[in-house]
DNA sequence: AGTTGTATGTCAAACGTTTATCATTTTTAT
DNA sequence: ATAAAAATGATAAACGTTTGACATACAACT
């Protein structure tokens, strides 16, 4: 069987109390006993049982991460960063792919509660989850409204949309469309569209909004995009995420539209993946490092003090990544 | 405070024993009491404390996932799939990004032990982790040798390399290089190189092996590739992963090498991401769905019966995805 | 009538750890 | 030598749940 506190105590020739004191650095302890105990722990490969510890009242040092799907590179990078930061602070991460399914999201919430997580970072795309309120658990949200007392961290979507439109115009485009996700209240892509629209109308251009349902498969999305590009003579397109921008670039190639002379293209997100493997793509970069750091930092504050006052919304600046597509 | 078993019992007007019986479906129970208890649980938003349950002997239903870095799309997709399958089977996932750092990997192992996970699926890239042996925990490995009693699931790397070489030759290439990771014993990319070499030598061609250190940044890798392509007149390149293939394609474009007429290109992995967003890339697809299913299935077998006999190695077939680059 | 099966209850031990209390011993300082 | 401080131990309660032992009650069969 696995070694337990008692076994360590026996091997070290001390009492359980002392071993526990050593582990928790509690009360008076001589250097000599500490060493004896550590030696015994090493020899037995002893690992304190976290279940028992947290039953006692200790934190579980577990954090739940709810995102729609980490096979999306944007979330993959975000989750990867968050995990790294949390691990460095001695927290572990329980991963939840909600797949944008409200029921799954609810199930995940239940499960995380049952596992006594110390807090949750959520960045899924569903809305109307009333449940987030009732659990008196520290929660921080990424780029999405969950409930009144849940702080939101996001990048400056409005300015991002504005910047994208500006970039397209300054690159010579004057018939500029936006390809974005279905807009429901609270969705982050709304801000991007609004920024885009604001820039265009302020500069005497007409916005052309095309909503591509988020859940569409890439193949279907490609078809839609092809139809759109064939039936309008846009010379500039702002895609509200980089993956859609890639699809658009593919379609442009099929249609023999040269980029950027005939069609200018701007994406959104600017993950490391895109910057590294598609350096040509002009895009709006979300500051993923800062976002991750802030998300974690806010969560830990809430965990340390459940009532600590936090802002309702934290907006981080975006950055234009100038490629060759616009 | 959070509701506990006792509160549910009081509200339902039954004993704690009965509530516990309902939850665990244990012993005789009338439909009426069951309903009463469920109603009370719902009303209180009761969630059994998993810490207490597992202390008492129940499984934690937690599985540790150790991968080098999920910001790599290949691992992102793999982890995403594994998580989905496990969630459907009522398991939760603790995510570990080992970053190919043996010390981090050791720390993660310790942590997972401390959290009483029921098992581990590991697909990191380090070797020589003796620790995997001593923990008497069900472990399944993806594409990597860990220890004698740890079953390995992998795709048919040798055949993949063979197929890639064959595809390049049949597309008209006769000076065919391979860009692969540093080869250390046990690394999966070795098989791919061996398959490539075997095909070439058997067909009277000379293998040209270029090892690009795995940890090189994409920018440095790009420089390396550029140097290589400038100094040799290869007309076919097999990259042992798709991301390197993308870099190679970028470099080819810079050097005005047309693909596939002047340079033929084959990648490896064939994630959904690549298939969806780079449908042109000819690549060798690893069966990620089958791999995930098998990894989980083997792990659950081991969890159910720690001594169940499993094969040392499970090799799944790969598939050529014919694009336009070779 | 007695037997059996079903349904519930009471009680207490157990899981592995933490922590408080009280007691005791050893060390150090004066 | 004496007091104070430091180091350890023994004991037990607590965390929330499961589970077994045992008791009781009521129904439905013979």
C-alpha cells in the first residue's frame, strides 16, 4: 500500500504530529528532525494525500478551466499559458471542453464543485448560465459576460475592429466586408464588429456584415465564403478570427484573387501559431500573455479573499501585426 | 456553508444512511424515498464532496494527462479528444504541460500521485524517467517508451515514413531529404526516418537526413531550412511534422521554388487543423480518433484491473492524405 | 401463523490528514 | 541554579462520506 503519515513517522522515529508539523511548517522544529523526516519521506516516496488534506479544510489547489474547445489554437495557447502560470503557483488545472453546449457546461460546473476546486476560469461561448451565480465560488471570465459579480477580462475588441478596418482602408480598400460569428448579446465578436462599423461609417464607407455561424464546419464555411466573394466585389475583408482569415485566403487563391492587390485581408487573434507559421497574415493580436497573467492574478485574489473588490471589466490593448495581406 | 449529506437527510426527512444509499444505489430503496431525496438534493444544490468520497475508498475519477505542450495543435487535438471521451465516461482530466522538461515531468507525476488520480496518459518527449516504474499506477503512453510495463500506443511511424518517401518519388522527386527532430532513443520520429531511409535505399536513392532540434524556435528553424534548401538542390522534402512542412513551404515561397513542380513536400500528422486549413498539404495522417479511443480504453482496463495483461505496443495504421504539394 | 423480502433507521468505524490541547523533555540564557 | 524558550509527544476531535452490523417495521406470501 501507499505510505502514509504514520509510516513516515515510524521510519523517522518521531510522532505523526511532528511529521505533520514538518510538512506544514507549523510550530517549533529543529533542523535535525526536519532532515530526518524529509529523509524518511524521500525513502518511502511519500506523497501526502491531497484528498485527506483538503477534507481537513486546506485548499485543493485545483482550478477548473472551462473553454469551448482547446483544439482551437487560440484556446489551446490560452489554456497552455494559464496552466503554466498556475502550475508555477502550485495550482493544478482541471480541463473542461464545453463544446459550446450549455448542458455540458452545467455538468462541468457541477463536477468542478464536487471536486472542490478553489476557483474557475471560464471562457466558453454560451450564455444564460444562471448557475454561475449560485455557486459561491471565485470565477473569472474571459471575454464573455457570465453574471454580475464575475469579472471579465478581454482585449479591446472595439479598438481591434476599428484598427482592422483602418488598416484595410489605408491599404487601399474601399469595399470592405466583415466575416464574423453569429452575434448574440454578450459575445466578444460584437465589439469587433462595432469597431469595424464605427470606423467605416465615420469614413463614409458602408459596412457589409456577413455572419458565419460559429458552429459551421470549415468546409461549409469555405463554401459560404466562396459564395460571398463571388457575389460581391469586395477588395477588403476583416475576419473576426484568424482561422476564418485562412479560409478566406484559400478561397481567394481558388478564385485567383491576388492578395493584397485585389483583396486585402485582416484577421484577428494573432496567436503564436499564426505569427510563426503565417507571418504574412496581417492580424490584430490579442495580448495572450497579459490576458493569462491577469486572469490568474484576479482569480488568486478572489481565492485569497472572496470579498475582494474587483473591477467588472478589464480591457487589455490589442496590437496590429503588419503582414503582407493588408 | 455548502450543504452536506446531513442537510439533505434532514430536508428529505430521512437518515443520512438512506441518502447515502440513494446516492450510491446500495441496498433496498423505495421509489418514493428516492424521489424525496433527489428533490432535496436538487433544492439544496447538493454536490457530494468528492474528496470525502475518495478518502473513503472510492475512485477519484481523475486522470492525469502529461503532454509536452498543448499549444502544439497536434497535442491540442489529442488532448481535446481524450478529454471528451473521458468526460463521457465520467472521468475528469488534470492537464499537465511538461514542456519537455524532465524535472517538470517529475513534479507533475508527484502532484498527480498526491491528487490520487486513478491513472495517467503520458505523451511527453522526455526519456529516462525512472519514476514511472515505482508508482504502482495505471499508465498508458502515447508514442514513447517509458518503462517495461507501460503499454505504448502509436501510429505506424515506419510505414508513415515509407509512404511519405514513396509519395515524393512517385510525384517525380529523386533528391529527397527528410527534416526531422533530434533523434534520441525511443523517440517516435525515429521510426519515420527509418521508414523513409528504407524506402529510399531500396529504390536506389540516397537518404539526406537533416535534424532540426525540436526546441528550436520557428524563426530559427526557418533560417536553418532556408540554408539547407539554398545549399542543396532537393526536389522533394519529407517533414516529420506538419508544422515544419508549413515552414518549409514558406521558405520555398521566399526562394521562389514552386511547389510541387520544383519542390515536392510531404508532412506528417494530419490534424483536423491542417486538413481543414491547409487542404493542399500532402501529409501522413495519424488516426487521432482511434489513438484517443484506444488510449482511454486501455487505461480504463488497467484501472478496472491493475494486473490485466496488455500488449507492450499497439500500432495503428496511418493514411496518406493526398494534397497538391506532392 | 410464521416466513420472507423490502424498506428504513441507529450507531459506529473507517479513510488520511490537520490541529488544538496538554504534557513532557531538552536546550539555552541569565 | 533557575527560568524561559524550544522541541517533541500523546491524544483526540474534526473534515464529509461510505459501509457494515444490527434492529425494527410493514407488506406479501404460504
